[in-house]
């Protein structure tokens, strides 16, 4: 009786298989990212600027994802606007990623009104909302200046008050007309793992290019 030894998978074949698995995973991630950021480009007229008012100064302490955090309430905040771009952030050991899973770029006023006609070409860098430079022709359509653009848009670092709010924020898509309510906050954190320090300072003005840090308590969709 003769025996035939089972053929062993060689290193090259195993490497190819691993690369195929990694490649397939990347394709799935890439297509999922495209789907997540998909939506519609549209314009909405008559959206008012955000409302805010001072609140009694309060700081709350809590722990989340390995960070000891202090959150200082600056203003009560109510923003209605057109979601022009979104970006999610995976959970990492960075303070921002540990507390804010998504940024949403929001427009109102003249920018929201001319958004589709101009074609601002919005995008998100790392925690920053940008658009491609506007040509003179598009500036005429816009009927404004760079100052008007700044005054009518914001990038918002969103800290959900609970899991339900987080789920709602993650379901916002480009083109949604939304309303967010909560508080503009400053956040200070210290990592319990290695002692690193993190700090987020919110904008409280529509005149600058800094981001708003919003502790979100309510999310609503507005029909138009």
C-alpha cells in the first residue's frame, strides 16, 4: 500500500491569499465610505444663523474610552442648517476620536441658498471642513465674499449626549436639513493610559474659521 503525502500550502500561496483578503477588506471599507458620505447636493433658502445664549458656567467631569474628561459649558446652542459634508472618525486613543465620532459641515444663509448652483465641492480634512477655491465666475453666482462664506458655514465636532443621539448623528447624510440643539463646550482631557493631555476649545463666533464643539442633546430633521 502506498501513501501520498498531503500537499502543503507554500508561502507564496499563503501570502497571495493574505493580500487578497486585505485587498477585499479595503474595497469593502472604501465602498462603505463612499456610501456613508453619499447624499444629495441641494440648496435651501432662508435658513437663519445659529442661535446661542450664555448659560450659568458649569463644568462636568466624566470618563470615556480611557480619558478623564472635564467639559465646560460655554453657551446654549441651537443650529439649523444644510449638511454639506460629513466625516466619521474611528475610535482611537486620541481624545477627539474618543468623544466625537463624527464631524458635520453645516451651511445656512447665502451659502446654503447657493450651494447647488455654485458647487462648492466640500470635503473634510482631518477635523476641518474645506471647499475648493471659487473662481471669479462662481463668486459672482455666490454674490458674496470669502467673509460671507465663513459667516455662513461651520465645521462641527459633535459630542453625543447618549447612544441614541450618537446613532442619529451617524445617520445624517449630505443634503439633510437638520437641527442640532445642545451646548458649545470646551473639553479638557487626560489619558489614564499614558498621561497625555488633550484640549478642544470651541468657537463661539460666526466670524472666525475655528470649529464649533457641540455637546448634542437633540437631533431633528426638518422637511422642506
